[in-house]
């Protein structure tokens, strides 16, 4: 019997299919799990999570009524009580078409065709699109596909449907070049998802941004693999721990569970090590702190907080030149964190590189929500250079964002005093 590494875990199985639910439960029991709770959809799962804090892992189907797997994942990751739980999504090939590729292109595509497709399927989709379009088969159909066999098949099918004007291209770039020169003649576009240079979804976006092509029917041709990849990407953006494609074996399930639990243990170890590192820094135990940050980075070289910690330690023990590459990498990995901009700017300031320090904070202003802290740090840079009017603007903006910001208020009095003195002298 295959045994998993943590049979004491309590697993919540979520699936609206009774057969799939029972199969998953049978597999889990065979793997040695004894504590298993099952529910039929995401709504019941949320209630169960509220009721039972002993649940340690969620194994959920993708397509379910009421609250589906993706919605459940969003709720779990958004709740501090559950966000740490390993979450594994299950999906079946039949659910692929339900998860529309159009979502990846902001609902711009008119339809999509999953390979391999039948002549009747293509005909049905084209007729449906033209029924709601001002464009007709008397215009040019543009076909873009780097797979010669697939491209020839589409051209052949279109010929059978009565289309007389068909232009076929092996990739998206030449297709777009042709369309840009013949915008008034284009009646329909059929493009593969995966192509070199310009992908199908990129070609779609270019067409929709071109006024005379925006209303032209556009079809995406793709494969089951490509559609499934889109689903995985959506789940990955919400930090799903593992992804299973049905039907899966008992061994597949064991592997995914072991990987998810192992990843959580590693994540916990990394977080603990970095937290202790920052505690050491506060006590000026810089070498001990650096060792803890480096230990965390051995487990995950792209952990931005760990990289930032190494930068802090090097700034204390060496110099800004040693710290800056770590701050830069932390910012590149996670450009949504304000602290990375602030630390990098201060490091450049220590080197007396005023322009770079200002540019980093300006980038923060462009990339992040309004921040009083960013404005205050900019004002400090301007004060050092005696650029008091610019400093005044930043401080007034800081107080507009946060009227209670004490440092901004104090600096504002200082800057106004300096401006008054300058006026008196002038």
C-alpha cells in the first residue's frame, strides 16, 4: 500500500460529482488518510472551513455550481484564517471549453475552436459569428497558423464553405502587416493561439485596438493543452499549491499532496528564518541575521523579503554598493511592495546618487497606489539639495494623502521656514 507522509492531516474534498468525490476519498484512504470531509460545492466548503479549524488541506474540483473551485480558492486565499492551507485544484478535459479563453483576452475574442475540430464545428461557429456581424463572406478571411497542416485544413474548410478570398500566413506578424494595409477588406480572422513573434491572443488585441478591425469576427484556434495552461495560470495567480487533471491515479494524488505539504513546510521555515533575521538586525547581530537570510534564500532564491534582508545586513556590514543588487532583485521579483522602493532609494542616497534615488521613488509613485511615505522620502531628497519648492509640493501631497502624517507635518514647517528665509534674503 502506498502511504503518504502525513496521514494525520484532515482533508476537505470538494466536488459536485458523487463518483469523483468517492474516487478521491477512496484514493485518500488508500494513502493512509483517516480524517476526510467531503462536500458538494464551494459554498458548503466555506461553511465547513468556518465550522472546522482542523482542516489542513483542500482538494477541490474546478467546475461546480454556486461557488466554483476558482472562486473557492479566491475566498480561501483572501481569508487570514485559511490563506495558509494547501489547496489542490482538480479539473477534467470536459471542463476545458467551459473555462473560456476569451477571459485571457479580456472577452475580446468572438469564439474559440479547440483542436482537433470537425468541419461542422468550424462552420457552426462561423455562421454564428456572421449572423451578428456586418461583415460577410465576400470579404477576405485571414488565417494565421504556424502549423502548416492545421493552416491548410482551415483554408480547405473555408473553401468548402464558399469563401473565395482567403489569405493564409505562417505567423501573426505577417498577418498583421497584411491586415494593416487592407483594413477595409478584412471580413474575418482565424488565428492559432501558439505562434512565433506575435501570438494569436496578441494579434487579437492588436485587431481590437485598430478601429476598422475592431468589429471583425476573430476566432482563436487552440489545443486542449493551451486551454488547460490558461486555467493553470489563473489558478497560479491565486497561489494554488498544486493542479490535478482528471482522471488521475492514486500515485498522482499522493505526489501532489506530498509536494503541497512539503512546499508549505518549506515556506514556513523560510518565513520563520527571515523573521528571526530581522529580529537579529534590530539587536545589531548583523552576522547572525545575514546567516538566517542566506539560509532562507537557499530554500527559495527568489524570496523577495529574504533578498531585502540580505541588502539590509550588507548595508550595515559593508556598503551601499554591496546592498543595491539585492534590493534591485527584490524589487524586480515583487514590484508591488513599497518597502523595496524605499530601501533601494535610500541606498542610492547613501552613495550620493541623487538622480537614481529620485527615479526609484518616482517609479514607486507610478506603480503603486498614492503613498504619503513615498512623498515624504522624496521631500527629504529635495531638502538635502535645498530644492525647497519641490519639497513643499511633495509634503503637501503627503498630507493630502494622509492628513495625520506627523513627519510630513513637521517637515512642512521646516520647509516653509526655509522658503520664508530665502524670500527675506532675496
